[in-house]
C-alpha cells in the first residue's frame, strides 16, 4: 500500500495525516491521528474505517473530509496518491513538507 504522510495541526493540536492507496484491496484510505492525544481523547481524529462505505470512497471524498476538518495538505499529496493508483504502485512511503516537497522511498 502507498502511504503519504503530512504533519500539521488541527485547532492548534499536532496531527499526522496519512493518505494512501491500498493496492491489494483496491481502495483509498485516510487517517488523521493525534500526535499527543489527551487522556480523554481518541488517538484518531478521523479514520475512514468509521465510514459506512469505507472501502468504496473516491479520493475526492477525502479531499472534502480534510476541508471539513479545516486541515490543509499539499496538493502534491493527492496528485501522488492518484499516480500510485494509476500506475498500480504499492509499498511506497512518502513524507511531505509544507511547501509540497516530498521524499519517497520504496518499503518492503
């Protein structure tokens, strides 16, 4: 599966966004994880597995979900995930900088 990471903030709280393509299963996914959850907070701000149709959501759904949460990610993140899908790329880990630069590595 491709894994595209971006560290940012949600309402002043540090979070990590993970967007990707699960090649074996054939679906997109999105996870927004709190980096330092409080004692009464869930680890996840958002997890696509909580959606009723979790395995049949288009990439645009996740773009809107992030917008609804007030979280901005580099446009390159969505572009690269779409390329992963188009070219059947799996086992790719990508870390993004706020300016859109990214480092990519194949994973085992």
